[in-house]
C-alpha cells in the first residue's frame, strides 16, 4: 500500500502551508498529492504551482468538476500538466453535486452516469491525439451543420496514457468507475463495509474484462494521532458534519445516503437537520464517534497500524491522508509519523 496526501482546497491562508506539506510528502516518498476544487480555488492552478516546486511526487486532481469544463478543455489541461510536471499528473474527475452543478456552473444535474461515460470517452480520445469526433446524448463534436471540424490535441503528454480516476459514491456510479476508470477516489471509506461497497466496483471491472490488479483504490482518510481516541475525533467532526449535513440538498445528499447505507440512518438525519438549521456546532457534535472511527485513522500509532492492515486487506492500494487538520508543523509531523507507522506495519510498497 502506498501513501498519498490530500491538501483539500487552496485559500484561507493555507497557500504556503499546502506547499510545505506537499514538499515534505515529496521528500518522504509519498506517491501522490491531490488538490480539490468546489466554487473557490481551481485545482489545476494549485497543482501547477505544486508540480513546479516538487520533483518526484505525482500531482492529481481530486477532483476536476465535470460540469465546470468541456471534456476537450480537461484533456488540454491534463496534457499540459503532464508535460510540465514531467509525466506526474493524475486526472481525477467528478460530477460534483446538483447545487454546485446547477447553481455555480449552470449545468443541469441530469443523468450523471451517462454524462460521465461520454466525458471520459472524449477525454481519452483527445489524450490519445486522435481527431475528436463524437456523437452522444450530452456531447456532439463537431457540432452538426456548422463550420466545426474534428481536431486533434497538439500537446504531447509525457506518458502514453494519463490515469483517470473517478470520485464515486453510489452503487451505479461505482460500477461505472470500475468499468471505465483506472482508479477510484473514495470518501468516508470504511474497511468494515468495504466488501459491500466495492462489490459493484469489481462487477464493473470484471464486466469490462480489465485486470483488477491494475486498478487503484484511493480513499481520502482523515488522520489524527494521539492517545485519546475521542479527542482525536474532535477536529474531524466539522468536516464530517459538513458533508453529511450540508453537501447537497435535503433530498439529494450523496454523503448522507452513504452514511445511511453504513447503518447510521438516525444519526445522519439528525446531523442534516442540525446543519440545515445552521447549528453547525451541534451538527458536528451529533456525528457518531463510531462513524468517525470507521472512516478515519485516529488514536495512538499502534492502533492506527492495526487499522492500516484492515485498509490493506479491504483492497486499498493508495491511502490518501487528509492534511487539512492542524497547523502546518502538525501536518508535516503527521506525514512523517504515517511513513513510520506504515513501515512498522509491514505494509509499505
């Protein structure tokens, strides 16, 4: 199992911290550093900035929002980042959610699975430097009855194939991910629920005829190291409450639905009620410790080493550590500690 680090969003005074964390991960031999975007900073600019000041570590989008860019524009960005970084770019994609897709990008959140399938088709076609010609439900290139003509990407990526990852939560999206992607970006991944969660992923992979061994399973996992498990959970609570309670509408919150499928229906409802009522502190306090423990790495090093074995046994190939909690010194220390814990557990690759 390899280690990665997720920096989250740029901004709010975190810019220099992000760079220091990424550079330390590079020195320690981490596999990849990911950057996110929502409706603030964009991931491409942040990753370019980081790639220019690191040497070995891959840089990945977690994620580029599908409604925010045409597939051709995403292919251009991916090829450019891969070329500028010397072949170190990984392309993570996601459909975002209905509020951001329709409220920020002005793109209807309809048939996200079909839109994703077509989007990945076009991105792959463009990155292979074929002339792009496509007729789909959502995308038609070139437009008919106009002056457009099929064009080919002029930029040469360093690698023959840039790996594509999908952020997926629901069973149908997971099946699609296994079928068409090279990796899965997971959130609130619990090794205890992995068999049920990953069944559609592997079903899609097997149906496509592709080898499971070439697929990268990458959960984003908050890590807080300390002697008191409950105290370690405390800084993760606002993050969990934001997603379970506030990401999406009451009727359409994929993270809330995931918590329900994991057996936390009552708690997920309460967290959402409190969050939508803008009682954010109470919402954070209402997140069960059991949920945080199941989806995070918290506690003393020995306890975390045991949990790492469970992640590895569940099929995780790259453990992406969330580095959004604590001061920059604390996050750098956590990166170093996780390297030692992984080696002690005999799981380093």
